[in-house]
């Protein structure tokens, strides 16, 4: 009986966490409501303060931890799953308290405490996040089954027996729950159908190793015999996260090519500037059939002047791609790899971030170096600051549906996404040299991204407000 009750506490906390991070304070319902037996006035519950909702989530997860067993059926919660969720939720609350106190939109909802958490609560939430993460120590471990660090990192997202998995969601063809990750993360050249519109930006790539070595000391583009040479010396975790030009999948090569230069002279900076000196010698194309001197101008995997379904940045997502599946089995609603909702690496990153916020950078360094060792990355030689920990989180959890929420809880989305455009790394073939070069250019469609401060909280839907006027005032500027 306790196990069932514990799981109920966990489920309630899971859903309240999803609501509070979107809307701030919402009504806390502790007892079952009965309609139509109860009056309308009893059912129209007032909003609670945001800080009270976060504390409610913490209390439910504490109850879940106490009542649930240490192990559970795959895909279901146990006490350590509850602790993992608590580490995530309390970290959110702590950062919203600390950084939301300085970056916010005024309004009646904030004045009443329905959005925003007092700065004084930040340290307490960070401590609870650290304590919860520490509970998992010795019960889960980073995945290290293979000595090849690149392949090891690839496989941790596909191995159902991973020591890192905390909470997963399974899919299958027989239950009609299969998804389309393989078909929509890579291009049709590698799959049965589907089209990709998920392209890693050059800014993400540069988080790992800094700027790639594509320019010589004198500013001229470095020449490569083939595009695969670009991958030499790159962190294994990055190669396992992103498909680079020259990488292979299902017996085919990612032949990303933006175009052909008949010849190329001068610096990379001049060529991407206002008056490119070699532009009259450059050939681009919209289709792979278009040739220059008998050679395809663009590759089968891009980059096209008019096809929005091939990479626009020179890279594709590799994380979660099931390389074991045949191309014919990689169509829409044919993928069955599990989605990892929570894994131990995230819990370690929660712990590291909370540790830095609590002025315990030494613990953060220990945790980050464990992650870096598994990733094949250099060890930290000094205690990290908050920017180092955040950057490590961005690298480790790329494409795991964390970054968007991290930008929001850190309250930096309005700066990071202020009419922001992203860059691509464009491979070109230089015909007279029979060599390849790479140019750092703007993503060719030049999509811009914006985030207004009011977006830190979503508006309470009009339909809900119509049913319950006690949900007013709505969130600021909505």
C-alpha cells in the first residue's frame, strides 16, 4: 500500500512541477474535489504563491521517497527516481529565486507572489537540490561499458541496461507507440522517409573545443584533403552528439557541401565580409543533380540554397540515432529507442550547479571531472565558476529537452535570444586545388530568434480563467 501511495505522491509532484515552471503559482489541491456535490465557490480555488507550490512539490517528493522501495519496474518510479526529480525541481526553484529577483516583469501577479520567489529562499532550495542529488550516489553510475569513449557515449542512449538510466519511457511497434526520431533527425538520404529540420548550430559545436581549426594563423582557410579530417582532435562526446561532415551512418557518408569554388585566394574573414573577393568563382545549387565540371555542387546531405529539409548548419543530430537499424526501418513512426527522462549525468550536473551556488566549488569540480573523464574531455585544473558548470550542462544534455528550460530558469533567455541569428560551418570544394575549406558563415536562411521577458511565465489559458475567476490576476504582461 505504501508503495502505491508513494508513487501517487511522485506523480502529483511530477505534474505540479510541469505546471509551476510554466505558470508560477497555481492552486494547490490537497483533497479530491467532488463535482457536482460541491458548490461552485468551493471548486473555484484561489492561486497559491509560487514559492508555496515549489515547497509543495518538495514535500510530495519527500513523501514519495519515504514510502517507495529502492527498486521498481522499468519505467516506473522508486525512491531514487523521486530524489532525482527533487534535485531537478529544487535547482529550478533556487535559480528562479536568485536570478528572477533581478530580472522580472512587474505586475499584480508578482506583487501578490503568484510569480516570483523571494531571493531569501534561494539558498534553501539549492541546499535541498544538493542533498537530493547526493542521495543517488552509489545507486547509479555513469555509463562506461566501452573503452572507446565516442562509441560508449553513443551507446548510453541506446542500451536498455545502462547503469545511468533513472527514469525512462519505452516505445514499441506492437503497442503502436513508436516514434520518428531516426526519420526526422537525419536526412532522407539516410532514412526511409521523413525530413530533418533539426540542425546543431556552430555555437553549440564551439562550446566543446572552442572554434574549430579551420583557419590558419594568417587568416587563410586551412586546406583539407577531405571533410572528415575536421573531426581529428574533437572531443569524443561531441562526435557522439553531432554528425560532422565526413561521418558515416548505415554505410553512407555525410557529404555535406555548400558549394564549389573554382579557385580561392585570401582570408576567410574577407570572404564572409561585405565584399567577398572570391564570390564570382563560387557555385551554389539547390539540387544534388546540379554539376560543375562533372562534380556535384552540393552533397546528398546538403547544403542546398532552397531545400529547408537538409542541414543549414553543416551538422546533424547524432544523439539517440539508432545506428543498428537498417535504412528501411528508419521511417516515420518506426523508431523504438527509449527516451531517457532522467539519467545520472543530469543529477550530477544538478549537484554541481547547486554546489557552486552554495560556495562548494570543490564538490562541483569533482563531479564535473567525473563527467569529463567519461566524455573524453580535459580535466578541470581549478574549481569551476557558475559559467563553467552551465556550459558543461549545455554540452552534456544537448538535445535532451533541457536547454530551453535552463535558459528560462537562469533568466538569461531574453539576452541569449535577442534577435539572435546562428552560424553554420560551410564546407566548400576548391576545384583547382582539389582541397576542401570551411567557412564560418551565417546560417543561410538567417532565422532570427527572440524572447520577451514576459515569456518567463506563460499566460494562464483564457478558458481556465473563464471557469475560475479566482485564477486572476494573470501573469505579468499577459
